[in-house]
C-alpha cells in the first residue's frame, strides 16, 4: 500500500494544472496511470474521483474570488449528467478509435481558433435558444467524454465557453471547474456501481488533487490571460496527439 503513495503527488500536480485551466487534471492522470500499467477502466474510474475532489476544492476558492458564471455553470453541468451516465456504461464495452480521432480534430480546431483569435472580449452571458441547444449537445458530448476517458469534460467546456460564448479564460476555467463537479460526480457514482474503481488508489489521487486544486486557484490569479490561453492551447494539442497515437497504435 505504501508503494502507491506516488499517487498523491500525481494528483497534486494534475490538480494544480487542472484547477488553473479548468480541465480537472484527468488529462494528466489517465495517461500516466495507463502508462504505469493500469487498465483503462481502472484508470478512468480512479481519475474521476480525483477530478471531483479537484473541482470541489477549486470551486470553493473560485467562488470566494467571484469568478464563476453560476447561471451558465448550472445549465451546462446539468446538461452533462445524462452523458456521464451513458459514458460510464459504455466505457468497458467500446474501443472508441474512430471517436478518438474525431475528438482530436475537435481539440485541434478549438486550439487553432483560440490561437488565431487575437482578443476575446468578456461579455455578459446571454444564452440564446439556438446557442442553448448547441450548448446542450456539447455538454452531453462532454459528459460522455468525462466518463468514457476520465478527463472530466473540461476539454469541451473551456473551448465552448471561450469560443462560442465569448467568456474570458479567467472566468471560463473557474466555471468549468464548477461544471466538473456535476460531470465527475455522476460519472464516478455509475462507475462505482459497476465496480470499476480501486477506492484506496482513488483516495490517494483525490487527496493530492484536492490540495492541488486550492493551490492552483490561488496561482491562477497571478497568470496573465495570454499565458493562460497558451497553456490551454498546448494542453489541447497534446491531448489531440495522445488520442491519435492511442487510436492508430503508432507507438
């Protein structure tokens, strides 16, 4: 059991990054666990516990800083729940190679848009009916990804808010963490019912992710908007490359 204590610093590092950019940390945890020999289902379910812990800690900090779009967060979070339930059920039955490639294209497109758009104005969030329908579909999709890959769904929510809704990165990341509480919690419940996680490993990851979430929320105040965008772009492209490699078996 002691030899598994390395999961705490893994959760801590992933939690800091996840909190700052709103991704929940799963994008780091799942690849590392997979590389260390964990089965995909175990890696995904353990990661969701860390994502939930990280989102709770960072949301508490961001709420104190008044940087969360609560109305939008509630809507997107609740829309994601059905997708997380579906994703958990199909996680052990589907080898989503084509899905991974399509998802990688979405990530590359989002990263390119954020890079090319010189300035994204922060504006009051007024979700029209058409945009609400689009956001509902994107949230459902993000929910599936959350439970299927254990990455929390922030890779969809952050670009959605920045690209489609014009929210600044300084507010999109905190709002994404708020949304991830819904997405990760519903996903981990279903994964637990299916007997997927190792609760001791999940606890160690969650401890590190919780502390990392608090620190990451504080550090985010010191990071400039452009630097935050660059971090998100790098993470999106790295995730896209990882998905393509996984689906094609290049390495």
